[in-house]
C-alpha cells in the first residue's frame, strides 16, 4: 500500500503536475490535463493491491469452478468499466503504435518506459521476462515518477523488446482506462497463468477485445517456450473489426488506423 508521502508531495508540486504529459487525441498528441493525470497517478499507486484482491478471487474454487461464482465475477467485471481494458494486437501492430507514439509531434513529456510486470509484482510470482510493462505517453511519466523500476527507452528499443516478448509466447495488449483512447497508457505483454486481466478474460470474456475461442486455444498450447505459446500468431484478429471496436470505445481513430493498416 502507498506509504511514501514524499512522492505525493512531489506530485502536488505544480511544476510536475502541470508539466507536458502527452496523451492521444485524434490524429494528434496533446497535453493531458492535471485532473486526468492525478487520477491515473493514484491508480498507479493502488494498482498492485487491486490486482492482489482480484488474484485472490481468481484462486477461489467457488469463484472459478461454479456457475454462481462465474456469474458474480462477470458482474464485478461489468461494473469495472473504468479499469484498464485492452485491444489485443500483433507484434507488428504494437510496433506501429510505438512508431506513432515516438514520431507524432506533441508535448515534450516522456513517450515510452519499461519496468517490472505489474501483475507479477503485485502477486509476488515472477517469471521471465519480468521487465515487460511498457508504459507509453503520460503513463511513462507517471510510472517513472513513482520510482518503481521503470526506465525510459526509445522506439527501436521498444520494438526490439516487443519481439522478445512475442518470442517468449506473450500476447500484446494496448490498454486504456475509462473506455477511452485518450487514457491509453501501456502496451502490456501478457500470459495466461499470471496476468490478472487475461485470467479474468478467460472466465468472463471482459477486459480484452479479441476472438474468445482463440485465447482458449492459446491456453492449451504449451509445447513452445512461454506460458502462452503461440499467442502472437493466434490472436491476429481481423483488422477492420478492431478498428470498428476501437472507434466504439472512443479511441483516437487516427492512431488506431495507423496501427491496424
């Protein structure tokens, strides 16, 4: 739980809170407002205990192995619309998002940083690759400011890491909060054993957008390296469908059109 009030003091310093923190906005990047930045900063602080609480639910047999438990979990997921939701993308599409983030002119804040997997850190279960939480735009500012082991990287480093994650059998998810692309903040690379959102998805069909049957097939395919072997190939959904889904969530369409070419 949060116990470092020096971080909160640094946040409330107007020179940081009102600095240039870029966010997606249609075909452009603009400065994230201080209220949005503050809300998401607090989410970054309380994200680990939230994930731990969900992990406890997912490990209870009466939740995952009974109709009532799964129904209850679905209702909780339905009410959690403001939490991060993700669009599953191929490695190539994630790389195009990196290019968009790096090359689009806008505020001077951080663009990309990478740090320890927040799910692994939250539940205390580690599995290589561990450093795979790739935060982008104002998310990079937030997570580096929280001093959680994140480091700034450039676009070439980011794309090289994405290829490494795919080779390890992980799936990429571009995540946003509040059901809005303006809150896009991270490119996750997930498995089906530790990743909390992926495990919720397998039980509820929520938090990720993709063909559900494909992720079930992924779960069974463990012959290749990594807990979700074959993921990067199995979840390459039809691009135009994803663009429609992105638009229905209010996501910056120009950014997503650039990804799903």
